[in-house]
C-alpha cells in the first residue's frame, strides 16, 4: 500500500459549542449554509493537533498500524445498506475534523474512543489514549453480497475518493481549488465538519453534508451518492467568500501520470506504463468531443480548453488491460475515471489542465478543473451544482472514433518529429476518411491514414518540423464528409 503524497495545508475552525448543532437539535442543509455564512464573517482561525501530540509524531508505518475495528462501524448491526468507519488523525493528517450522524432530522455527534481502534505493535504507546478524527470511509456490498467494500473516503483538506463496481482507488476529487499553479502559491480549503444522514433500510444512496473553510472562503456542500456500476455523486456547493476569488477551480480532479508509450525517454522502469489517468476528456458545449493526452513535462505547464462551460469533462483511464502496464501489484488497469457534468448555466470559463513534473508515482501531478472567467465577489453567496460519475469509462454519444494510443519519435532522417495516433474500430475505414491536422507552430508533412491490423481500427500519422519553435499545440480529427468521425486529439509538443 502506498500513501499518495499531496502538498497541502489543512485547518479547522474552532467553533464554540453554541455554534454547532447540539445533540438532538434539528438539522438540514440550511443549517450548514447558515454556519458557513456566519463563519465567513469572522477571521480564519485554523486548529491543529498540538505539536507534542503522540498522533502528530506518528510515522507512516505507525499510522498504518492503527486500524478501525469494524465491529464498531456505524449502523454495523442495523438494517442499513451502508457502514461508516472512522479514520484517526495522525501522520500527515494533522488537523482533526468533527463528524456527526443525522437521524430523523436530529444530530448525533460522534466521539472517537480507544476501543474503536485496533493498535498494532508499532503503536502500543497509544493504547487507551483518545483519538482525534481526520475523516471517514463508507462501505457497502458493492461487488459481492457477502463483502462490505469500501467505496468512498473523505480525508485530508477537501479531498475525497470513490470507486465504482470493479474498480480500485486511483484519482481524487476536491471540494474546491484556489490558485492552483499560481505564482503566489496554492490555497487548500479543507472540510472541517461532516454530517452523514442515516439512510432508510432500503435506500440505495447516502447523503453527506460538509462545512468547508479556508483563508479566502467558507463553503457548504451537499453530496448525494449512489454507488454501483457507476458511483454517482450529485454535488451542490455554496461559497461564502471572505475576499474576492480569482483563479478558482470548480469540481477539481487530481491524478497521477508518470509515463506511457507516448514518451518514456526520462523513465527507467520495467513496466510499460504507470498512471492513474491517461487523458483529459471534454465534451464542449457545442458537442465537440476532445481527447487531450496527459504528459509528465520537464516544466510545469498549464493548458486551457473551451470558452464556455462544457457539457462534461473528466480525467479518464483508457488503458484497461493488465498488459498495458505489466504491473501485477498496482492494478492501474482497474483505476476509475471521474466525469463531471455541470448542472445549470455555469457561464463563461475554461477547463484548466495542470501538469507538474514528477519522477515518482507516489506524487499526484495532474489537476483538472473548471475555472470561471468572473471574479467571485466577496460577501455574497455563490452557488454551483454538478454530477460527478466515478466509472471505468464515461459513456459519450454519439460514439465517435476514440484515441486508444499515441506514440512519438524521430523521423527516419532525424530532422522531424513523427506522431502516430491510433483510433479504435468506431472509426470508418481509412479510404472513407479525411485527416484534419493542424499545428500552432512549424510545418506538417507526410500525413498518412491506414488500417491498423492489430486493433481493426485506423492509424493516423504525420511529421512535424518545428522550425525554430520550442512549443507546438497539435490538433487532429478524422472526418467523413462534413461530419466528424472521431474525437479531436490534442497534444502539446515541447522541445525537451
């Protein structure tokens, strides 16, 4: 097991007892909205574990030696299709959170007690000591009628992860991103309080409310979640900015891309590929289907797509065979994709992709989100809603030819760069297709379309002479007459 390293700072508002819903007090999402609005009118006050806390001093191995006892799971002995397990603070999770259960509209605050956790030999010094909480996970009989699978976890800043049937944890989502890849430094808002509604006996979904806080804004979130072949989350967020918000990321997704067949010149590894996601997929408001291959650049790069809110976007894992990776432990072929579908009018804005150099698969180096053009004003509530699908492959109609691989290398004479893009069998035969290919710089030549006998699909290739340019934005699409026959392939070539 690896713990994914993410650079973040966390905090928790120190509410007075009177500020939070008390035991038995009536609760609804308006309660969280009121708390967030009131909190935004006061200065940001973070809370951390004390510097001398035994939990704060834990190493990675010691933290893993603390395990929640499933016999103490919330609703473990009740006729409910979900079970909640608590996660202790400690190691890099230095900020405690508050968690409550909502039953029949009233609040029951949870307290972590020593008997809830099994402590191994590395942490015997913590026996019979109180634990602070850093988050929770939820289980359901997802893949088997006899196994309670973990399908959702909230832990660390505003990060959360989910899986669908047949997939394993990979990329993460966040509540909000602020100043990602900005010269002034990123701000990481955090969820500080959670309220989990008790589902009815036959409920197929579960509802979670969260209070978010950061130096720049507070927020109220509502997650309505139905796990299954796709795990579907309907997300409602309301921000209460303390200051005017610029460079804000809505529905942010965070993933890892180390290498694949497209470029592995800097990587010495026995495997054929290592990534949680291999592309950014977008369906624009006009219906254009876009595929942007991910890269592990030598320098930070930020890309923008679309001028208005798309119909959908997400970070996707398309390489779905064990042979694509030849890694028998990490099971990258089972990592989920995450697909964002905006609700309502999101207005003008761009899908942003941030690609950060990394030399380790333990580092999340890919971020994607939607950034509104408008500056979100201070002291006014700002609302957005969207659906987030955790799945193996997003379903997009119409079914156009999809990019299944991309390779690049020098031309035979070494003077140009050769690009080879394979489309699946959804594309028509080559003799019925045209290739639209453009570059923002340099000169293109030797454009070829041919059948790929290995995939029964179509292979498109071309060569780029960059001239004196160090960066070229490449675009390729297959057409049949006036209609698109494939999605639009995008790639940023850099001289390094």
